[in-house]
C-alpha cells in the first residue's frame, strides 16, 4: 500500500495571496456594469466623437432600439443638430486638453426620426483602457423646457396685454419691492422712463412708506385688493391720490405683486367740490340745513351709544327784518356773514354750527351738559353783541351795524326720540328768550 505523501504543500506568494483577496472582495461588490447598463440616465463614452460605449437608456433617448446601434455609428454626429456641431467640437477640444472644467449644461439632441430632444447633460474626461475619453451623462428635460417656454410665452403675452391697457400697471417683487415691469402708462404717470423706474423700487411711488407696507401686508394676507385709496407721488414731486387694485402673482419665477393704478385726484377734487356745494350754505360758508341735520343725527346716535352728554343751541338774530328794510338785502347778507364770523370766533373747535334758514342758526355741542352749554351760549351772545358788523363793498351801504341774538339751549333727555325733538325743545327756549326781551339765553326745562 502506497503511503500518503508527507511533502508539505507549496506556500503561496504574497502576490498570490493579494490576488485571491482582491477576487474575494470583487465577488462581494455589486455588479456596477449591470447598474450602468440599466441606469435611467443615458450614458455615452466617446473619443473624438467615435462612440466607445452607450447604455440602453442613451439609445432609447435618441430613438434607437439597442445600444449596439449607437456603437455602430462611425461618429456621434447624427445625434447633434447642425447648428450645435461647431460648439460641440470646441467644447470637446477644450475639455480633453484641460482648458475648461466639466459643468452641467442644457442642449438639444437629434433623435433617429429627426425630432429634437432637450437634454440636461454633464461631461467629464475619464480613463478608457489607458486612453483619455469623454463620458457624457444625459437626461431628457424636454417637458421642463416646454413648460419653461410656455411660461416665457405666457409672460410675454402678459407683458403685451399690460402694455396696451389704459391704466398704469407695474409688477414688483414681493420680498424687496424691486420693480420688475412697468407699462407705458406707468412711465407717463410717474414721469420717468422705464429703464429708470426699473432700477428703483415701488416704495419710491408712495408718499408714506407705512402705507406701502400696510398695502403689502394686506396683499400677503388676502391675496388681492380692490379700490384702495393711496397717496402717491410722481418723480417731479406732484402728489396725487391713486385708486389701487393689486394681486399676488409669480413673475419670472419669483413671487410678485401686480398693481394697477388709477389717478383719481381730479375726481376727488370734484367730489369735494360737489360735497361742499351740497353741504354748505352759499352765503355764510357754514353747513346748510340738510348737512347740519345729518351731522346732528349722527352725533345723537354717538351720544346715546357711549352715554355721553349732548346739548344744542338754537340762535336767531334780533330785529333782522328792519336791517333788510332800511339797508337792503345786500347789507342784510353782509350782517349775516359778520354774525357767523363772530359766532365761529366764540365757539369751541368741537362745536358744529349750521344755518337752518333765513336768520336762524343751530349749534351742536358734543359731550357738553346743560350748564356748560349755557356758558358757551352766553359767550357767543356777548361776543356778537360787542362786535358791530361794518358793511362795505359794491352795492352795500357803508355802515356799522350792531346785532344781537336770542339763544335757546337744550340738553339731550331720555324723552328725545330724534334730533328734531331735541332741537324743538331748544326752539321753545329760544322763543322764551325772544318774548322776554331778546339778546338773552334761555334753557329748556
């Protein structure tokens, strides 16, 4: 029987042991070739535009069935639109010779059927079996580019629409108020060119920066506003009142406000003039009967709501008819004007006087009890009596005419259902003053 060999096995060299360890390590690693082959992103390796490797995703991206069809191309020239080829050649030469760094880019590719595809690409120089080559990773971004193009077209349409509208319109960035767009009407309103305006911010349009901040806060809160009146100013400094409408939008992929303006200064002035005419007595310049009664009703409601005192005065000129008869109506008008002037000098700032008709006047005394109201009435009566009215002017005889008034005072009482009730009680006190000799003040019981 043959004896087993007792000769020891040959020892492996360090190099052999390292090789075995490397093989075992490689066996434990993922199959990166499979990962690359099945990657979603298209991958191409080329040298001097001759394809060396392409994965399936790259082939499908360009309309080919298999990667082998890409590798069968002599050059990747068919994958590039004609107008881009010179740039592609320059970029390759600069990259392969180290004159430029790799960087993400967006470019057009050419599919097998002749249609174009937009690509997000990055490229880098790699070692391909000991020789430099360029690896390109690409992804289809056609949808994103189409969406961006639609946004650009929508923005251009918006600009065209805003440009022809008959109102000043501007767009301002939400975070800092930087102006992003102004139409021609805005330039005309603020009397500055578009290029100048676009270097500034919307806050430059506002008289009060706080009003602009309040407007922005309101827009951030509710998203759109209508018919808000704001004080604004032009570049030369003209102040005007603008009626503002505004909404939140995205403009140029930035959160923004679109603001439309209407200069209503002339309208406000006309409204003020019409209101003055409708509420003012043409002869004396104080409130007419209708406006006085409206203000008195409002003051009565306020007094009742907040449990505040309220008194009124009824005033009538004494012996006014003889003045008209002796001097004429023009002089009588001058006397009325002089009496009103003296009354305004005597009354407090909070008091409100109106002409009810002829030589009859009334005064509202807010937050005033009967005793204090009587003191006000006495001062008024005395002030008028001490100041004769000197009449001058065309068609008016020059004369110094002394006038006196009789005054009735009443304080708001629980039984007063309306301002007419309160004035009626003051009117009764007035007639007592008349009957007791005039030029005196009487209070309602």
